[in-house]
C-alpha cells in the first residue's frame, strides 16, 4: 500500500469524443466504433447505468457520414405508450384531445441523422411494431395521419439489460431484436476496466480544478484505496458525483479519505441498519431514503444515489415505490 499522497500517473489516457479512458478494453471498443460508425448498421449499446452508453451513441453519430445531420435522443422508459408514440412518430392536429397543432415527431426531426433510443427494452410492444416498420421500409404514419412519411434515419439504441431475456418474457419482439442489434457493443462496468477508476478520478479532478476554487493536486493513500476498492454500481456517473462531493465538503490540495461519501469509507449511511438484508430490501431502503432526503425530487434523489433519473424511475417502478 502507498504511504504518501500521489499525483496523476503517467499512463496514456485517451479522450475519444468525450469518452475518457486508460483501459485497453475500452480502446478496443473505440476501434469497433470507428468501423461501424461509417456503416448504416443499427448498433445496440449495452451497459450498466452510468457506464457511458449515451456517450458511445453520440460518438457513433459524430464519426458517421451523418455527423452534419441531426442527433435525436429519446428515453423509452420514461414516457407512457401514447406519449412515446407521439414523440417518435408525431401527430396531426386533432389526433387526440389536446393535440391542438400537429407535431413532426423525432423520426422526422432526425431525418438525415441518427436517432438514439435509450432503454429500448422498455419500449411498449405496439410501438415496437411501428419501429419495426421504420426499420423495414423507412416509413411511418404520424398519429391520426393518413399518409406515410419516408425518412432516412440511422438507429442506435441502448439498454442496461439483456434483450434476449425480454424476448423470452414476451416483452420484446424477437424480430425487432435482430434488427436493432446488428452490431452489439458491450460496455464494461467501470469496476472491470483496468486503470479507469484512477484515470477518470484525475479527469474529473482536472475538470473541477479548471472551475477555480479548490485545487486538488494529490490523492491521499486511504482515499485512493477506497476509490479503487469501491464496486461502483453507478459507474462513471457515480465517480463523477463522488469527486464533486469531495470538492463540496473538503479543502486543500490533497484529496483525503474523510472527504469521500460514507459508502466509500466502508461506513453505512447514518440511518442504515447494519444487519444483512436482501439486495432488493437494501436498494428499496436506499431509494426511499434518498427520496425522503430530496423531498421527493427525483432529480436530486437520483444524483445522491449516483444513478440517472431514468434508472431511479425504473427502479421505483420495479420496487413499487411511489
Ligand atoms: N468514459 C467517460 N469519460 C468521461 N465521462 C464519462 C465517461 N463515461 C461516462 N461519463 C459521464 O458519466 C455520465 C453518465 O454517462 P452516460 O449518460 O453516457 O451513461 P449511460 O450509460 O447512458 O447511463 P444511464 O443508463 O444511466 O442513462 C455522463 O455525465 C457522462 O458524461
Ligand atoms: Mg443514458
């Protein structure tokens, strides 16, 4: 174990369209991204929450022949089926109560570019059928419309879970699965990436230093050890929040262990019981606590938990928290 505070290592760090890494596994994925970006093949990015799926989707767009065209992103997990349909395919005036004017929909707005369908495993089945049609004959019909519209859109989607099991559960169409994951890209979790916890820690420290205020130059041995040992369930987003926490609560040029959030110091948050509990129970309580702390504001609660608002929303639904 190191005894003195350390500065940044001199290992090579790559910044690939905003994706910072020192990990050879990730660099290999960049090579794959460079190749598939130039094609029209639908790509499915799979990875845990906060692992960088959206950054990959954006990189694919920017490296493609469509880079000067639009990039439209939508989260399929946060909208009701009818809202999602109208967001994606648009509607004509009077299509439903409240449709006071027509809306083009994202597929039309993404014409000539890329559409990013986040959390695609959560897409309702009837919308899956419409999406299949767009993939097959590049046409769709807006809600309440009579004419079909032709578009030229490249599809990149993402999911945190296996589509195959969604297919087995009859929640996802098998034909659609094959269509959208012509090229699957599996993002490793942060904890599995060689050197990345250290590389990204320094990346976020540099970003925070650049804002002025506290200037961290070295990391104390205890803090480094805690960072390296943490399992990072919230991946890079969680790490980013941990560094922001240290800037908020600490001072001086050395990042110390005491400035890390309790879960990194091997302590349980104050009001958490120490008896072992089932994962679901534990997670449920963590979420309820965060929501209580945030007065029900999901955005704040999600930030505290180191997960995206979408993930929080999904987990709340799975764990039946309202
Ligand atoms: N390798 C990386 N380098 C720099 N920043 C990163 C990296 N990976 C992720 N981030 C940052 O972490 C946050 C989460 O990344 P992103 O939104 O791409 O994750 P995600 O996999 O789409 O997460 P979710 O499933 O929760 O939507 C973003 O702020 C992003 O900029
Ligand atoms: Mg995302």
